[in-house]
C-alpha cells in the first residue's frame, strides 16, 4: 500500500497512473477519505481549517479528476 497526500493533484494523478500501470485499468474509485482533527473547530490553528477543507473537498475532486 502506498500513502499519498490527496491535497496534491499530482500525487492523485500518479496514484491513478500507477494503478492503471499495475492492473491495466481502473474500474472503481472510492473517495473515502476526510480530515479528522481531534480538536474543536474553534480551536483549530490558522493552518488547520484549510487542511480540513483541502482533504475533505479538494482530495475527492483531485482523485476523481485523475480517474
């Protein structure tokens, strides 16, 4: 298993390309990831909220676009 940062569109593209290279095609993509920060939202740092948004919204978009 390989770990990628779904906030990075290039890593999502590489993930799909590697999958297609290994299996010959991509049949299904399950966008099952989201941010989980053990802190009340009001206590998030200035970098925390954008990270949550990027993982929860940008990640599925980048992975779907790559697929």
